[in-house]
């Protein structure tokens, strides 16, 4: 589904990603973790071609991002993405947020889009907030709306970029619950997150990054039982002692 | 005899009102055209196309570095020749058109700076979110970024409109009878120049002051 091959990215002379390779198969849930500044957010943005990279290749659903024949706009429409700061459109109601791209990008009728939107809002328990503006609901609710907005596009896979990092602790679980459910339904997911509980519960694999490099890529049970690198051991113990 | 005596003001009210109407027309059209062209300039200035960005920067710096009254005069002198070259026949009264062109082009330089700040005030994440949903860059700008930029900058855009309203009085240099021009002409003709200019000043003050108060109130409501 997603294949990242020897990807390197530079900001001037500074190397943000170095020789990263990951393969994510359909239905797999992969958690990417690591200290801040390790390049994990940059990596996941590269998958959706929101960040350019200088070396290597990324292939999503058989299409190489570097191939000039690839229509990046259409490819992005098929890949769902959830952001750290939700990025709902503040000038539109929750329902309009869900319908906008369905109508303008997928050319669905307004009724069809609304029906789909309401169904997904129902699923995340926010049906009654459909006509509110994003500023009128809590962070956790906004993030659940953002997940629904991505799901409205019937994505082939979902990218999560630190979906709970900007949330108050008591709101984290309501978002994670939605993600767990999604994972159990077989959605292909790549999640940058510090939520190790989530990783333990649903991740097939954990990727550990530090200083732009992928240091570990192992089944999650193995990773948590016995991390192989010193950096990962330090990282996990610091997370647990929090 | 003072202007307040007898029916002097009443008798000249139609002329003053038509002057005010002209002022309002120039202000409204120039605000709309200025914001539209200013938005295009702001996008050009922020674009990755170097030539476009260079052109917009040059344009903005140019118009912000020359006095408005000169721009009005230039367009009064240039536009008729241009129209003549384009359409062949002489255009009769181009004072209004040339004033509109001058104001729109001049104000666009200021509006573009406001819109540029407005676009930059919308977070990069909103842009990414638009792209991630399958919109093109242009669609994302048009549908998601610009409405927010416009909303964020509304108080500044309105303040600039108030300034434009005051600046329209400069059309007297090309002999247009806007509100100020009419008051000036009447006062000059009837020997009430000082009173009429004071009166005109008072009206400009009242309209501008009330408009600024409205903007301030709008701003307060938005902060809440």
C-alpha cells in the first residue's frame, strides 16, 4: 500500500530524513514513534506529498510520488490525513467541513454528501454537533470530526500525524477509541503518536525513529518486550516515567 | 450673510448631495476593485513564481512611493490617450473613469499588503488540510485560505476604505465635482469659502468617525 524507499530529505545542508525505508501492507497498522525532532512528522507528510524530499522514492497504491504522470491531487484525495491541530475549516460548520471535499472533489451530490457525513458523525457520536462551528466544540470533538472528514472520502489508507498531541489528557481517549475501532475494521493506518497504549493494543508494527533515521521496525509486541537500540530503551523509559 | 442664514444650504442641497453621491460611488467601486486587484497582487507576491512575485513587489513599492494626487493626474492624462489608441474615437468625459482607475490601482497596493498579511495569518496546516482532501493549490487558496484571510483582515480592510473615502476629495485636481469639490465651488462662487470648507470638513469627519467607530465595534465583537 505504502512503500518508502531510501528517502532522504534536506533543509539546506541539514539532513532531516536519512535513508528511510518502510513498507506498509494493506490492513496493517503501523505506529511511528520517537523523540521530538526525529523526523517522524516530516516522514508522514512526505507520504502525502505535502513535504518534498530530495532522495529516494515513495510509492502509494502503486503510484510513485516522483513520477510526473502521477496526479498528486487525485492521489491525496484517496489518502486520508489527520493533523495534530485538527485543521477543521473554522468558517464552515462541522457538516460543511465533512461535505466540502465530497462535493467539490468527488462530485457527490449535496444530499449524498450530507448523508455520508451524518452517518460518519453518528459513528463518532457527534451527530448533534453537525451544525456547530469547529470553535464551538472541544478539541477532542474537533479531532473526531477531522477523522470523520477524512473518512468521508473513502480513503484507501489513513495517515495520522500526532492526532492526540494537542489534546487535553481527558480527551485523548475519545480520539484513540475511534482510531482503535478503525484499526479493528481493517483500515490501513500509519500513525505518528506517543500513545504507547494505543500502539500496544492495535499496532502490528512499531517504527522507532531518531535524528531522521529509522532505528527499529519490528512487530509491536517485540518492540515493547525488548527494544534493540539504546535510544529506544531510553525513549520508552522516559515515556513510562512521565 | 452666513451659510446658515436663509435658504442658502437648502437651495444648494441637491448639488451637495450629488457631490456626496459621486464621492460614495468612487469610494465603493474603488474599494471593490482595489481589494480584488490587491488580492491578486498578494497572491502573486506570495507565489513561487519569481517573476510574478517580483512584479507584485515592484508594483506595491512603486504605488506606495508616489503621492496619490500625482497618480490621479497621470491617469487623467494617460487614460484618454490609451482609450483613443484602443477605440480610435475620442472619449468625451473621462474624468470619472480615470479617477476610478487611479484609485483602484493605487489602493490595490495597500490592500495587497493587508491581504498578504491576512493570507500569512492563516496557518500552514489549513493549506495542508486542503491539499490532503484532494483540492489543488488554487482551489485550496480560493475555497479555504482566502475567505479566512478576508475575515481576519476585515477591520483593516474597512479602515483602509475609510482612508480611501477621505482621499477621494483629491479628485478636485481633475475638476470632478465630488462632495468636497462641490462645496469648494459653491463657496468660492458665493463668497462662503471658509464656511463651506468647514461644513464639508465636518461632514467628512462625521462619516469617517462613525465608520471608524463601527469598525472598532466590529473588532471588539470578533475578539470576544
